[in-house]
C-alpha cells in the first residue's frame, strides 16, 4: 500500500554542509513506511536523478548513493602541484662565470708649451689654443709614445716631461701584454719608424689614436688630433710651417722599442 504522507521533496543542502541529502517529511512521517516501487519513493528518485545526473550508477551497479559534499574551498591542507605558484623546487647550482682579464687603458696628455700657448696664441695665431699637446698610451703598467726616435716606452710619467697635465680614461682592453708588444713591434717596423715622424701629419698623437683604437675601439679626444689643422688654418701657422716641419720631438727618458724596458 502506498504512503499517504504529504508530498516528499528533497531539501537542498547549504553550500557549507557535509551531510547527505535527506527527505523532508511531514510531522507524522515517523509513521510512514517506505516501500519499493511506491509513488513517493519513485518521485524522490526521479527528482534526485534530475538534480544530480552525475551520481547515476552504470548498469548492474545498483542504485546510486548520495555522496557527502567535498570540503569547502579554503579548508584543510594540500600539497602544491608541480609547477604551481608557490611550489618550491630545488634550483640547479649556479656555475660561476670566469671573469675575463681586462686591462685599463689611459691617455697621458702633456702641454709642451707649459702654458705659453694659452697666453700667446690669441696674439700670434688670432685664436685661442689651450696647449701644444703631446700624448702617450699607458697600458700594462708602462707608458708608450712615438717621437722622432720611433716608438718608445718608460714607466708612467717617467720622461723628463714629468707628470701629465691630464689623464684621459680611454677604456679597457682584453689584449694581453705579449700580443700588444708584438703589435707595437710591427708598427715600429712599418708606419711608425723614427724617420716617418712629422710634427703636423704623423706625430705622437697619431700614434696614440692608432693604438687606442686597436686596444679599445675608441679614438682619443678630437681637440688633440685637430690641433695641427687649427694651427695651419691661421696665417701665422702657414708662415711658420716650413720651420715647424723641421722640428722633431722626442721626449727624453724613454727606451726605444724594439724591446721596451729591456724585455725580450
């Protein structure tokens, strides 16, 4: 005989509940007895299948069971998934990079006029000159320069010119001392022989500019390399050019290359 109780409907559970779905019965439901195939139980099963199709069992597995709700988000503990944010993985050891050997390159700048060019150039040339520049390259703990005697070397500031008037940081180089000396040797046998020296066109500043570019890829300041053209652009410089061309400069105190400082 079918149950005559009030219509039975499933009670929706709260989102935070963890108890299985139970039928809501009328106050006199304690006297109600369920019987397989009754209209009320069939209605409840149909409602359950409609609301929770994922809980339907396959053929031959029996009636589906109502499962408890999963643990609400934010409770309990879980291990981080591989690759998830916050997961800690052991980092591979860092392989230290071997630092390359870099050697500083300096340009020593000397005023051969000792300040006279600054005072007299406006009167004699009609334009202001800050100095008559002689330069050299300092690298690998030695000073290298070019004069009428060819390529020479000395300890930094070791010529009779004394300490430089200014020092320009040209940069750094990876060229080793051995390679650099071989390079200077080849220059001394070709374009920078002593007899090739010329005060205006092929002088110490020409040498410094050439060597600076070989070592660092950078030129020396243009106010130094442009000095001869500034002098020759004046009437007084043109008038004195025959005399100036005969002047040769070789700062005393250095040893001539081939073999600087007695090195072999």
